[in-house]
C-alpha cells in the first residue's frame, strides 16, 4: 500500500515547514484520512446527524472484503490552507494514514488576504509531511466560485484568476508527490445542475457520489482500492425547489453575510480594476501580474514540472 515517500525543501520564513507530528503505525487496518474544507466535510450530502460527502462514500471501498479499514474526516467547513497546515495536518499525521486526501483552496480565493505564494508553500508542507510518512495522496483541482455562482464578469474574473493559480499549484504538487489527482475544475459535470446542491458551490449527493466513484476508479487502477466502488445513484431524492429556496434564505444568507465582511470590499475593488483596465485596453496586465505571482510561487516550492494531471474527470 505505501509508496516511497518524497520530500521537498521550500518556504519563506516558517511558512514552508512541514507540519510536525508522529506518524508511527500501531494498527494493521488500512487508514484513510481526509483533509480539507466543506467539500470534503460533506456539505451538500446531508445524512441524519450531519454531513457525509465523497470521502465517507469512498472509504468503504478502499480495503478488500474482510480487511479492517478505518476512516477519519478532519475537514472543516470554511477551512483555509493555513487551517489544513496548522490544525488538520498534525492530527492526520498522528493518525498515520495509508491514504490521505488534501482538497482545499477555494476558501483562500474568497479572502482579501489571498496570496498564491503562501497557499503554495502551505500545501507543499502538508504534502511533504504526509508522503514522508508513507501516505498515498489524493488531490483535486476545483471550479472557481465565480463561475459556479454565475457572477458578472468583472466580479467573476478575479476569482477565476485566483482559482486557476491554486489549481496550477495543485497540479504541480500532485505531480511532484505522485498523487492520485482528479481534475474537476471544468467539464460537463460543472454545468449539470443535478449534481449540485442549492448553493451551487457544493455537490449534492449525486455529485459527491460521482467524485467518490471517480477517485475509486483511479485508485483501483493503481491497485489501491480493492473493495466495491461507491454507488452512483443517490439514496435520497433531490431537494425540492421549496427546500432549496429555504436553504438559500437561511444558511445561504448566513454564508453570504459572513463572506461579505471579508471579501466583498476587496472584490468590489478588484471588479473596479477589471473595468478600468478593460476600458483602457490593458486587461492583459492583470493576467501578467497573476502569471508572475504564480511563477514565483511555483519556483518557491518545487522544480519545474511538465507532467500533465494524472487523470481528468470522465477519462
């Protein structure tokens, strides 16, 4: 099960140090640890008592029938890459997983403090620590929230630019650490409303099942999943329009209010810059700045990587 670990030397100050924790195994069971934000926590896939999600759906199919298996979900809604590096990773390392998923970054793009260099260094530290302990990494690149929410172009472009940068970092680190990578940043599944919950930012049960099934297929090819794949069809009927509207008026309104105090003022500034550069015909400057920041971030954490993503949704 365990692959040869790889390491990385990186970082600015203390940001690039890998999370420190013991990673000694004490049990023969196959262990799967899930790190990340609301996507991995399971938001959009409700079950009695909370959320389930793609990672919990994937876990039962990793071990062969009769083989002991354990699953622990460390993901927390709203988590940033800093939270994964400083809070989740040390606990996951102490758990000593055989397989560990690290899917995070969208929330970073929704903060006024977004810095692709810091995102890259933190993710590099987490990936290095987990692979050094022998865990097989699962990663994914994600669609940008502006597209998912259908925001106007001046508002959507800055978020798309940021998410593209995060995805480029994830691609590079996935190649460096030999991760099993799932490309879900675009494609027909993003436009399929049947796969998404009412908030349009999180998959519904059907979407979570699709992600779990795709990860299982990739792991099975690598000989890392020996159990039955997750079912594609949902157990629960999709929410009614009334239920979706109720969610948007309650939890959705709360989400927007929390994000508005942090993101909205800067997002409006970013939108104003988009409009100004568009009027002057200098929009390419914004893309150039983002490209330069991304190049510097990648240079800080890894040697140049030319390998493509290991897999794409639907292939």
